[in-house]
């Protein structure tokens, strides 16, 4: 039903655009026949908005991967940079939550560990909506922040890193990834942070370790240990799927071979510079934006589009060479 709803929405948008283009063509022919320059200019002013909507549909056409229409699970972990990195991880969390809000996606935090001084030590949240994974998979990788640290009394410039992991929500009944019981280590612990007395006094939180790969996931959002285990299994299944996908494409081939990622200089996919100038630059596509505030407020469409266009071009080139 979810897939059908997504396809129906795409068809509706295509039919609407097709109707508008036909109507504009007819009006333009009449305006040219009557030599009505004012109407011609008025029609021309509608083209940029129409072009943007066509490009958005073209972008969705590129999102035709096996799991692109699936919901997503996003995890963010701070890396090198101490308390600045933990604060940066929280800034990224806010950025993605705002992006999802702009897209009309529904989000739910399933695991959250606050930092000792500021920020977060880790967070995971689910994202539900048409093409959620297709869009957000462009954000996989290490993100670097350069700014004057608010935690440095000397007001020096600091660099902080955080890793973003985006995996598809394969669902409980999906058999794409097989996880053997003997390959799992299950640990229970008390949830941290807000959540009420019951959550904090019982060992309802779950941590799963996949022994062959070393991948570790945890969930502490629910009171029920059973529900937390179910969510953690979906997170693990998604991580393993993403590991296999990235290994097949030879991109970030070693990212998921263990639960440790080199979250430091030289490994970033995007750099956010707030001092001495403001600029956000994607290292994979060279796409840049000078309004870093807008980007950190969730305006990521241009970066995601640039990544998907480049990835599609690389796939087409590879297919052409193989044939």
C-alpha cells in the first residue's frame, strides 16, 4: 500500500505538470498570434517554477533503486573534536529533522544519548515518507565543521567531525538480509535521559552486536524490551544491507566492516565552514552554497540533487562500458 501510494502521487504530479505545459503552449500560441507581448512575458515568468518541478520529478526518476522508496533509519555519531564534535552531531540532527519536516516526512527518535557537556554522543531516528531512503542516502559519510568554538575561552577556530549513517528500513518481514541467531550478542541496559521512571528503572533498552561484522546498534525509545529489540533488529538489518550495497558499488567499502569509522580529517564528504567565511562544500560533487545558515536549517535539496545526478551519470557510464 505504501508503494502504491508513492506511485499514485508520482502519476498525479506528472499528469498535473503535463496539463500545465499543454495549457501554457496553447496560451503562448494565442499570445504570439495576437502579438500580445504582455501575456508572453507573463507566461515566461511561470517557466522557472515549472522547470523546478520538472527537475524534481526527473530527480525522483533517478531514485529507482531497489530500496529507494523505503523508509530510512538515520544514525549520527560524533568523531574527532571532543565536545565540539558532540555539539556538531546535535546540529546535524537538527538539520536533518528540519529537512524531513520540509519534505513532509515523519520522524521518530529511537535512540538518543546526550553528551556530558553539550550535544549528543549518538542518536538514531526513523524517517517515514515517499523516497525517504532514496533522498537521505546521499548524506552517508563524514561531515566536517569549521568554526570558532563556543566552548573555547580563547575563541579559537576548531574543526569537528561527525558521521552520518543512513540505511533503509527493510521491515520485520523482509528476507533480503539473513541474520543468524548465533551471530548476535544481545545486551540489555537501562535507558538514559528523559523517559519517565519506568524507562529509567528497568532494563528495557537493547544493544545488538553483529559478531561477524562488528556492527553495533541500540534502541531505548520504548518501555517494552520486545519493541526495542524489534526496532534494533530493523536497524541492524538496514546496516547490513547498506554494507553490502556500498561494497558492491566500491564506495566507502570499509565503512561498515566494523562499528568503527575513521571520523577525522580527509574522510569527509561535506565541509561546513562558518569562519573566517561561510560556505558549505560537498567534496564529492563540488557543489557549494554560501548561505550556511539555510543549509543547517535543512535546505539540502541542491546538495542531494547534485549527488544523485553524479551517481546516475556514473552508473550510466559504467553500464555503457560494460556493454
